[in-house]
């Protein structure tokens, strides 16, 4: 008979693996990037040329200086919306390039 006391859900095992290897922050960064289109909408997403997360800062490259200025004014609200979309605080700031 098999001992089932050590049974864990796959989700638990993966979370422990990610934590052990320090992948959790990278996966959270990927979640932020994947949520960008949903949070800002298609028109803004079409003007986004590059996104990456480093040290809890989302870096966003845009092809429009007018749009960059508009989003700069809304950056605090965008941080909140992105974190809410993911369900935890992943980023603290957004930098627009």
C-alpha cells in the first residue's frame, strides 16, 4: 500500500520550487507584463513597444510622447490596477521611456 501522507497539490509543489530557485519574482513580472493589455486597453497597448520588470519597477517604452505624458500622470493609478489584476503587490512604480 502507498503512503499518501506526503501528497501535495501540483500548485503547492510548483510554488515551493519557484520560491526555492528565486523564480517567483520573475513569474510575477511576467504576470504584470501579460496584464498590461487588459489594464490599459488595446489602443495604448498598440503604442507600447517594450515592457520589462526589474526591482519591482515596470519599465514601459512607448512610441508616442503625448501618450507617455498622459500615462505619466496616471502612473499611480496604473500601478494599483496592475497589482489588483494580479492579486498582490508586484510593482511599486512605472517608468515610461
